[in-house]
C-alpha cells in the first residue's frame, strides 16, 4: 500500500475531497455503531438487573383515614409482607426505605414533588429460581390484603426497552450500510475521474508492457493512503464527540441532578467493545476503499480498447 507511485496521483485534484468525505462517513458510522451497541448493552444490563424480580406498590392512605395514615400504612405493609413471604415462588420480600424510594422517584418527579406528595410503599420482591409463580392469583390476594396494591413484574417495560434497543441497533446497522455504499460510490467516482485525467500516461504504461494489475496497484496505494487518513480523523472526531457527551452529561447531572437525557448519557459506559469498534471501523473503511479502487480500475481498464 505504501510503495512508490509511477503515476502523478498525488497532484490529482480529483481525489483531494476523498479524505474529508471518508472522515465524515467514518464519523457517522462509528457513532451509529457505538449508539447501537450502547443501546443493546443498556437493555441487557437492565434485563439482568431486573430478571427474577418484581415490585409491589402499596398506595398511600388518603381520605377519611388520613389522620391515622401512619398506623394504617404500617398495617397494610405488614399484611402485604406476610402474604408475600408465605407465597410459593417468592424467595424474599423487602420494603424499600422511604429515602431509597424517594431517590428512585426524584429524577422523574423532582425534589419538590417528592417531598410534598404522599409516597407509595415499594416492596422489592425476589423470585425463587426454577419455581413457578401464579402472578394473577398473587395480584388478587394482594388486592384483598391491601386494596389498591399493584404488582409490577417489569415485563412490559422490558419489552418496550428491548424493542427500542433493537430499533436503535437496526437503525445503526442501516446507517453503516448506507455509509459503506456512499464510500464505495465516492471511491469509484474518484478513481474513474483519475483514470480519465491520466489516460495518456496509462496508455504509455500499456505500450511499455505494464499490466492492468500494475496500474490498479498505483490507484490502490494512493486511495489507501487517503482513505486511512480520512478514516482515522473520523474515528478520532467520533471518540471526541462521545467523550464530550459524557462530560456534558456528568456536568449536567452534578448541577441539576440525574434526570432525563443527562441520566441516560451519564450511564453510558465507553468500554472495550466500543474502543474495538473505533479501531475496526477505520481499518474496515480503508480496506473497502482500497479494494474498491483496485476493482474499479481493473473493470475500467478491461473495457478499454
């Protein structure tokens, strides 16, 4: 790839745009790949954390019993805990402390509402491995023990999160495919333009016995250098973008608390898999550009009289 070129391709204006274009394409491809992998990993992490768990929510007492709400809430909680602890299929049931429950709701409701509104009692339920649980019957018994109590097995939330993660991953794959096609078309255009510019030189090389593969190697080396420079620049810019997003999210979470987009971005881990994507995509882009240049030159030269 790095050998000497007999054609004056370095001074050819037809390929000067190629590094910048490939840098933009690789930048988009790296961000799409990291976005898809991050979304998939985020959903997998939540799936592992929530597997084998349920949450029971006991609503706060209101209305005529408000004066004795503290005693009534304690009785309702104990009734629910007794029921859960004797139910087959449940390994453990632990009521969340008020501070922990408030911390879970604070990112969504805000500190003011969490302090002003009556908070439900949340019970963290761990299921027994390999032992089935009749969730419908348990929900009915919970309603009898403490009216208004609900059972959440996180299945609907996880299904939505998995669908979202698959959609983001599929979108990232489509972006990578489109970016690859755009890179191929750009290389083909640049190479064929270069063939037209250097047509006389190529005819001279043919006259002195140079085979088509020798001429193709000239374009292959030149395109490889330009593609590698552009691909590395695009990958570096993508890494800088991800680092800036994480820094911005961490700064926003420190100022206003972990809520919304700041919380999601702050939770993104830029791990070994993502670094490997950064390393592989520029190399893949360079190989695609190099092989496309060689193939395009060989096809074009084969059509010459």
